[in-house]
C-alpha cells in the first residue's frame, strides 16, 4: 500500500535527567533525526528527574519513526507517551450530531417528540413532499463508500475509509452548510450497494458516492440515478471532471486557444478520466485521446470493458496508436489522472505551441511542476504546495448546495457544465495568468456562485421541484 507523506506534529512526553545540558542533548538528537522542536512544556520536576512535553514538527511517518528511535536511544531518557496532531484530530471521530432546539421543559419535549411530533408525522404521511420542509432530508447528504478506491490508498475497506468519509462530511458542512453523514458499506457487490442506498434514501436529500473502484462505480451510480428521485453524484468522477474543465477553460484563454481547437491527451481511463473525457467532449473540445496502461484506446483493438469501448468509439479521431509518448506530439493539452512520474519534459517538448499540462496524480503527479515549467505554458496539479491546485472541493459543495436549494431530482450534464463555467468565471481577465487559472478552495464566493449556476440550470431543465424565489416559511406553514 502506498504511503502518503504529510507533515504533522508529534507531542512527546519525555522523562529525562534533571541535569544541566540534558535538554540540549535531547534537542540535538531530535534535530539530527529530522525533527523540528516547536514547543516545550514542563509537566513535573523532582531533584533528579524532569518530565517535559516536547512538540516536534516532522515531515513524514518515516521521520517521526527516526525521531522516536533517536530519543529512545538516549541513556537516562524515557518516552512516557507519544501522540501526533493528526491522530488527535481524529480522536472520537471528526463530526457529531447536535440538536437545533434545546429540550429543557416538558413543553419542549412535547413539541419535539411525543405527542406533538405525531401531527408532523401525519402531515408527511399524507404528503411525502413535506419531508423536504419538515425533516433533515431538506439539507442532508449521505457520503457513501465501500472503501475500494480510497485516495491514493486503494482498497482499504469500509472501516479504513471511514475517516475519509467523515472528512468529506466536514467539508460539506463547512463550505456549503450541508449536513452530511458517512455511510461505509461492508460489501463490494454492486446490487447490494444499490439496494442498501435505495433503502436508506428516504432520510437524505442527496447521495454523494465516494471512493468506489471502477468500473463498478459507473454501474452503481447509473442504477441509483434510475431508481432514486434525489441527486446522486459520484464525486471522484464528476466533481473532478468539473474542476478540470473549469481550469482548462481558463488555461486555454491564457494561451489564446479555443476549446473547440484543442486536442487533449488524457492519461488514465478510470472513473475520473472517463468522466473528464465525456465532459470535455460535451464542452466542445475538438478531440480527446484516452491513454491507459496498454496505450491509446483506438478503434482497431477490442476491449472487454464497455466504458473503454465507448471511449474508443467516440474519441481519438485520428485513431492514433501507441504509448503516451507516441500520441503526445502535436497535441495541445495533457491531463493526467493516472500514475506518478510517467511524463517527462522531453514528451512535453513534442506537443503543440504553448502546451498545457494538468498532472493530477496524488500525492505524486505524473510530472513535478518544476520539471514541467520550462517546457509547458501552463501547469496545474492536485497539490496545494504549487500554483493552480485543481481540487474537487471547488465543485461538490456548490453542486449539492444548488441541487438541494431547488430540490432537484437529479444532477444533469448541463448542471455540471454550468458549475464548471461558474468556477472559471471567477478568474477575471485582469487576474488570469499562467499561475492563476483557478480560484482558491477557500474563496468564500465559490459555493454561492456554483450553487446559483446549478440551481438556475436545474430550473431551466425542469428537474427542480422548488423555485429559488419560493418563500420557505409559506411552504412550512402549509401543513
């Protein structure tokens, strides 16, 4: 299983001799092992011994292990306990449910529970649509995963996936005010996943599918869209595709090209790659050449994967064959949603004038931005430590916010396209440059702009069940 390197903080409680120079010895060992002490707190002291809490910044799990071994190897020193900031942040989970109304009196109890709740239940039973106004359904999304394709970690199962789904629920709440709950299923069977989600769907206003491996994710999503009357979206596919399109719209403007003139190579034909290719074609991109491990998908080869067959039939207009290096010459854009280190500067040098490179593999991209920069006009990645971070956090909160606001029955292709163009619109002509093609995920305007574009499109397409101008209090009073 690949290990993701990320900086974090260790808190080490260390017992050491109460002698002059002891702490200096400790600090030197920690520094030599690659750690950086950021704080020291005294816990207890006697004539001969001292206990201190030492906060140490480390750049990876490997450095953390080196620091620990270094301290353990010091004569007269003992590690009493050790924790790190990442695990402490997850202690007991990262989300919780809290009541909106305090229950302090019998009158309060009679209103929120029995007997008063019976009136509300009967009103919903008589008119199920009232559940959107009178229950959590109106603002709640299920984050559903089977844990088979988690981040860069692969198939780690439902329990391993749970912290990630909790994190997704946090992002829904913080960025869009949506109450989301993680649902991690102990099955990888497509029909069992679908049946389970269908049976819990009455509670939720939307379903966000997450980290389900391809090609099963395509089937799960399609079956749920067909069976449910609430928005269903597999974010790994469509959230990623929306933000890639938004970034490409702006990048094309930077280099003075039209989408309709672009020939794009997409490396990786899994969930994100397939959705991205379809969205690019929908947006009017001239041609997309899908490339996977075996090379460019073409109309001469035969594929067992039905999604690859579709791509071969609808893409690669020149029917190019061969490896990534074979098909790149003369193309305008490289988009990687595949594997680290597969693209080299000499490959980019064969592309058309002012090549655009989106190296999206995480945590290590297909090519590092500093290696691509000398030969590419615009470079973007999924990383936060370089300019132009293409992150689906720019899309999914606003898409679901807009869909919930108008009680959309589904998320259409036009709604996703509207989201992409809304994100792109936030980078003005004055602001746009090779190192600024996409807004920050922390720009507070993003969710509102995306939500409005999605809601307006849902109304225009006839999939909305509530007008944006409808008075909510009137709806709730009509019970």
